[in-house]
C-alpha cells in the first residue's frame, strides 16, 4: 500500500485521492471536535485520547511497518515538539473561552498561514483565484467565530487570553502541517511515518492528565473519559492520518484548505445530530466556507 501511494504521488490519480482523503479528514476532525465538546476537562480528554493512541499505535510501529531511518527519526522528534506545543495552546484556549469561539479561530487561521508556509518551503504557489478561495474560506470561518462570540457571556480578560491562545494554535497548525508534510514526503514508507508519529507524539499528555487526575479526580466519570478517549484516538488516525497522506500525494496548501471544511461538517453535526440551532446567518457562513474550498480546488 505504501509503495502504491508513493507511485501515484504528483499524478492526477494522486490528486483525486488527496482530495478524498482531505475531505474524509475534515469530516473525521469535526466528529473529533464534537466528541471533546463540553463533558470533560480538555487536559484530561487530550490525555485519554493520547493514551489510546499509544496503545493502538505501538504494535503497528514496533511490529508491522518498517522502522524509521535516522532522517525520519529526526523529523519525528521535531513533530513531537511541534505537536506538544500545539496541544498546549489548544488546551489553554479551551480553558479560557468557549469551544464554539476558539475552534473557528484556530481552524480559520491555520489554512491561511499554511498556504504561505507551503509556498516558502515547497514552492507550491497558489493562483490569484485560489487565494480568493482561501480568503473566502478563512474569512467565513473567522466570521463564524464572531457570530458565536455574540452568543457567549464571558469575562473580557479571559476571552482575550483564550483568543490569543487560539491564534497561537492556528499558527501551530500551519507549522506542524508543513513540517509533517516534509516528514512524510521524505519517508520511504508513509505508513512508517504515520505509525511512529502517532506513537511518539502521544507520549506526553497522558502524563499531564495523570498528574491532574491525582489533584482533582475525573469530573464527568472515568469510564466516560476512557470511552471518549478510545473513540477519539481511532478518529485521530482518520483525521490526522488522512490529511498527512493527502500532503504526501498532492499540494500541502490545498489539503490544508480542504481539511478546514471540518467547520461545515461540525455545524451540520450540531444541527442534525446534536439538535443545535443553525439559523440563516450561520447557514450563509457555512456556504461561504464551502464555496472557498471549491474555489481553491477548481482554481489551480
């Protein structure tokens, strides 16, 4: 399978598969976000997900895929550092401000900066039409954050801190997306990078979560935390794994933009499954986000 993916990278077949993987990643990430919403402390939730990622990924990394080369190992070490910082920024943002405000800021900032980084690192340049699509998509996501903000009652200082951490999280999304793309592209077998990535980058937050549990227990229930963590780990393989494979097959910037249609999927999940009200303004913004993704895909 790994050899097949490498063989179609940069071809029209690879581009089509990359599009499907990026959209699958977007849907999975929306489910991933809904799973984390509300019930458990974000530090504990992330720790539970990472614990299961270690459990699920270790056998694959150690016994199934080829072991990483020294160069791949260096990229994995760098990925661990970047993703650890990213997870810190997200947890700190969720602590200070509402999920519905923080999440769109992170996801709206990420693709815009990723396209810039991909241009500098991989010489993958967008057309003027595609830049208009990026502006449409990122603008729609950020306006969704503003729309959600009007429904929240929160201490202004806590809100400012939460938004600052969310902005930092968006920049970290761009950094790790670009870095991970370079890592998986240099790996002889993309699944070697993926398996070891999920194993290595998940070793940190279970320790942090265990320390917090010792101090304050598990509000919401230990069983619920473990069940949600297991589901989140499986979804993470689809979400993060899908977009990383997409960056191996085609342009990094296009994969990053398509993945942020997760905001549309998240709103649809909230509407049809969680029974949340959407309203005409949010429907308009969802259409704006989807239109931006279509413009980026067709404007190249």
